C-alpha cells in the first residue's frame, strides 16, 4: 500500500525507517520530511492545513494510510476533516476530541478524575484569576508544578522549588511566555519518583503495548537545567518489575482505554502515557496523542513486529490477534542539540562526520540541505540510537559516534540512563 507520513523530526525519521522495512509497503511519502527521511521514501512539500491540497495528493497517489507524527495537526482536527472526505482512509491518529488528552491539560485532568486514574492533585486557573492562583500556590508544598494548558512544544511544564519564583513564572505564563497555550494554567502538586514512558497502539477499544522507554527532558546532566523536547531515551526500563507493570495496566492503561470507549471518542493510533513511579505505584503525569520523541527512536528499533501490519490491524479490527515481539537488546538514544537550546540558538551550522558513524542508527531531526550540504535547522539536530546487550554498552556506542559527528555549538548529554 501507499502511505503518507506527516512530520519532519527525529520521530518521523524513525517512523520512516521502520515503515520502510514492511513488505506491505509500496510507496512511502513524507511531508515535509527531512534529508534523513529521503533514505526511506519520497519527501513531498504539502500544506497539511490546506485540506484541498492534501486531499488531492491522497487521491492522486492512491494513499491508503496516513500517519500523523506531530500533535498540532491532530489537535487541530486533521483526522475529522479527512474522515469526512475519505471514510475508508486508514488515518493513524485520534479525532480532535481524542487529541484533547494532549491538547488540554485541564481536559486530561478531568478525564482522569472521571475514570479514577491516579494523578497529582491540582487546580486550574485562567488569566483573570491570578490572585486566586497565587493563594493556591501559597497553600502548597514545594516544589510547585506549573503546566500551560495548551500545546507548548514540550516546554510548557515548569517545576519550581521556590514559591515566589513560581508566582513570577505564573505571571510570565499569563503574560504570554507560551503564547495562548498559557491562557489557562494547571497548578499541580509535585510527585517525587522516577518517570517512565508507556506507548500503546489502540483502536479505541483494544490496545497493544509497545516496548517501554524512559526519556530525559532536562538539558543538563543528572537531570538539571531547563526542560527540553527530550535529550535522549532508553529502553527497556530496568526498575519496571512485574508488580509495577500489572499496576500500570490495571490502574492506568485499561481505565484510560475504557474511558475513551465510554465517552465515544474516535481514537485510532498511538497513545503515550507519561508516568511516574511513586513508591511502587504509577501516576499519570501527562498523555500524548502520538508517539514520543525521542522515545520513538528507541521503541521502534526494539519492536520486531511489522509496524504497517500492526497499524493496519487497527482498521481490520483484529489488533487483539497480534503479539508484540521485543528485540532483547537494550536501546539508547542520545540527542545532539544546538548550543543554547532550549533557549536561543543559531541555525545553519554545517554538519560533518556522518559518514564516519559505525554500528549506530542516526535519525535526522532539525537538519536541512543548503547548497548541497547538511546544516542545522533546529534545536534538536539529530538522534543517535544504538543497541547492545546492556544500556551501558549501547550508550558507549552512542557517545563514540557523537564524537565523530560535528557542528558548531554541538551539545549532548553523556549520562542518558544514569538513574536506572
């Protein structure tokens, strides 16, 4: 079949790599893609917000499946718009209602309350309720967690150890630090534990769990500094024992999928659970309505199944017949980022050394071609993924290759996986 993949980052590079291995695939198109996705399919420059243009391409190229990589098009209702035009098109991604699990922290919190899914205590405040929000902060224990309600490119969550600093940051958010995403703010209690990432493929009634991962959001080593879109990831996660796994399924995944079904939400695709292990009990930090990034870069290399076959099973109504098979080796991803990220950084820096990489996968993210040469074009530039018998050996491979790839201002964490 012909497949269209939407997106341009490291996640989409790993998608393209995995999809290209399927015997069910005839042609893979990626829009807009990047210089790395060209190795696995054909990049096409489509305006995905122009449904007429997108529909024309789907018709002309006889697209049977479309996979939406990033969250913004899903929150903006791309699923609903295309379903009206192509009822039989296999669209991998939820409806706009389903995407609200990521698109609104408040919606997600209310959903968890309704279905008894464990999460942190919280309160929600709008722009004109600043004084009430300050009162709430002053009543809390530290640290304070502030979350912009809407999409903020993975940077809309702040964990602040001081109440006065939290009040100042709240003011900054209400004054536009995260744009309209911060017009409403969720203020949460801080949960002290260790985080992990769970991904499922679901048809809205049934689900299959993919390999579990753990990502590293803080820019600095030992999890210090500002939140980023992700500095690296590992899979599997050694602290997840059978007891925690059963609790995760029974207390969180099953009631979430049941809630989606009970609320009659059209949801066909990936669902990410950002979880935290607090003294042996799992709590939900956040939902995402798509695959994570950089987790996709460790999950897909450990998934032995044919990804196209699994996604097709969502629409064939036989997802429950499949068994997810895991690569036994550990996978580690190290993200190379531009100097200054996640704050101000420069683009257009020439990249060299990619031809010297050995025994690792390289997934392009913020990269473009300029006069025939590869240059940086984002904060997160590329992901190096390695597999080995242990995460320590996999990390060693990543770090060796991180040394041979060069661009001005290159930065990466050397301690991915340090806490497990």
